[in-house]
C-alpha cells in the first residue's frame, strides 16, 4: 500500500464528525451533500456505482464537461481510489469494488473543474449498497 493511500486512510479514520461539513444535509438525488470549495457536492453510492453531482451555491446544476474527479473510498478497512468521469449534465461517475453492503463508508472526493484548483469534499455514507 502506498504511503499516500495510508495517509488518506488515516485522515479519514481520524477526522472528527464535525470535519464532514454540512453534517446530514441530503441532496436532490438522496445522497449526502456538502461543500466543495465554491460548489455543493452530492455523493450517491448505488451498488458499485459512485456518482458525484455538482451544483453551485444556489443548488443549480453545474456543467462538469472537462472536469476531473477522484474518490478515495474507505470501507471495511480497505481503501480504494476511483476515477470519476463526466457523465452528462452535472454528474461524474465511476465504478468501485464495494462488495458486500457496509454499515459505513467514508469517501473523500477531489474535484477539479476546468481552469480551477482542486477542491475536496468529505462524506460518510451509512448502509452503502443497500
């Protein structure tokens, strides 16, 4: 396991609940929503699909054409990185290998919009895969 992966995993485990901005806010697709720099980001995990929806501060969809994103997922003490690709409108999608349903999954996303610096969002998803 790479040092950077261990560092991200340690950060995820050690982060207090207050570090997950916006707490229990739910997005329009039913996933947790939090701030990601000037944007709002909503994460949806369905089976092995990882979808990140991006909206502006007024919750209007933001075109993610040309954007790049990566999700670092911690589930069952295993860390994996998933590349998220633009999938139309304001969604970026990727495939994880989550296997069995989990009681809790922690995810850190790094989103880079065209011409901008990367921004992060942190999520904790309960009962992923159910």
